[in-house]
């Protein structure tokens, strides 16, 4: 199992309570961004392009607690920026543990060894370490030579001290599926609890605009990566969300499922877009024009989006919304290895070397020439 039973029970009972209350728009994971500052400058990131006076600002622990209490989600993800750069991150975590929230502290791990003494191991706290693949891929993706070794070293330290550790990996166009699968083997050998994956979102502010995945290419890439799974791979993702990424299911976006709170307030409508801010969570839910978002809406900013923060809550909602969804989740968790001969052929396709950016120069396999055609579609 990649997630403790107590966490699964907390999430399941919370979702069932929302269903019984017939609440349609409920939060599952709060994305709490206490700051935008970072000690990396990744080419695919849109978060650190703010002017200096914004990057200097941060949420106080009290502001974080107010947002968490207002929202009520059972899980709190703390991305950024780099949360370990926040001078009171230990107080924030302590306050959330006291509230019995399951916390995913997302970090590039550059500061993890230095700051790990600030935290105590508990089932409520997981270090979710950003690793974008094997060494060459990760170092190129984060534009930092040696970043992979530092992160892996910190993971070992955290595991030795008894912390829960997962990885989070963002994949861009040109990702080599064979290498990604080898990366899964490496992470399982390291002993982490589970792996989280998402396709990159095309932030308008990100320096590298060429390598964001369209929907059809996302499905091809994830079909190649996630079919024919090794038995020991553990993912920190809903099985139905993974089937969605592989093109086996369709979901509409539920951006309220993972609302974002940061120094500007409650971000409309989601972690990725900034169409204004609400002062309270209630105002966010009431006043956001939700029908204007998601792939069906025709909003060009949503056309190619399949990211975790928009669609994983949709998959979880499906699990608890129908018997079919529940059975499919159990099968996907316990039995399914997704045998697929076509996906094996995708893995054997030749690597194309072209005019790629440094982000994808090494070990680059384009899987765009596979025999099966996938429509680039909003469906
Ligand atoms: S489709 Fe993506 S960008 Fe659009 S609202 Fe959903 S999560 Fe946000």
C-alpha cells in the first residue's frame, strides 16, 4: 500500500460525508502556497517569475491556519516556491499536524537535510520530493547540475529518520518513457512510499514554452509509461486518474477539488490560472464562474490541460460516486497491471534528436510516430 489506511479512511469518510450532504463542489486537497520564493529556477515553472517585492512576501502561520480551517479539506499540499525557505515552515507544519491534516510538503530537497531537524516524523507529514526523472532528466528540468544527487541523499536521510517520503514528477513533451520507467524502479529501490505524476501545464510565464504536452501526446506518453506495470511500483495517485492520463477514461475538470490559497488570497479558478482572487473560500466557491473552465468550456487556457490539480479530484469523486467507479478503483489498486502490447511497441520507438531545448536533449524519445492515432481533442 502506498498510503496509510488511516489516511485512506479519513479521505473516504470525508468524501462520503460530502456525498451524503449532496455537496457538489467540495475541496479534497488544499494547495497552500506560503511563498513564491525558490532556490531553483526551473524552465517549466510559472511560479517564480513574480517581481522581487512579491517574492519577498509570505503567509504567516496564522494566515495558513485560517485558510486551512475555512476550507476544511482533509489533505493539505504545501507547494510554492520552495516551502523550506519559509522561516516558519516548522510552525506551519506543527499547526496543521495539530489539526490532523495529512500534509504533503512539496520540496526540491535542496534544503531538506539542513532543515530536517525542525520536523518530527508523524503519519500526518509526508515530504513530497520533486524529482523529474533520472539524473540527467531531472538536472536539465530543474536547470541545476547535481540537483538529483542532493535530492536522493536527502530522501535517504528522511527515510532513515522515519519520515514518510514520496516523489512528485512533472513530465514534458520529449520525456523518454523508458527512462521514466527506469526512474520508477530506482525510486522503489530507494524505498519511498509512492510516486506522484502529472503532465506539465503550459504556464504563460514559464521560460520554456515549447515542450508542454497537448492532450493526445499526454495520453500516448502516459499509456507508454503506465501500461505493463511492474508489480512493485507504488503510486500516490488515484488509479482512475492514472487511467484518465492513459486515455482510458474521460473526466471533466473539478478545479474546486484542489483550491489554492496564497499571499493574494483564494486563487480563481485553480492552481494554474489566475483570473482574480477571492477573500474567503466561501466567496471563491460562490463567485467563480466555474462553467468558464475545463476542457468542455472552450476556454483556450484549459484546452490541453490534464493536470493532477484539475482532474485527480474528479477521479476520486468518481470512485465514491458510483459502484462502477468504486469497483474500477479496487481493481486498479489491487490487480490491474494494464497489459498492453501496443504500449510496449511505443517504448521501442526510436529516439528522435532534433532542435530540442536543453530540457529534452538527453535520452529523448518522441513517441509521436506510433501506429495508433490518438485525436488531439478536448473530449
Ligand atoms: S482545465 Fe486545468 S487550467 Fe483549466 S480550470 Fe481545470 S485545472 Fe485549471
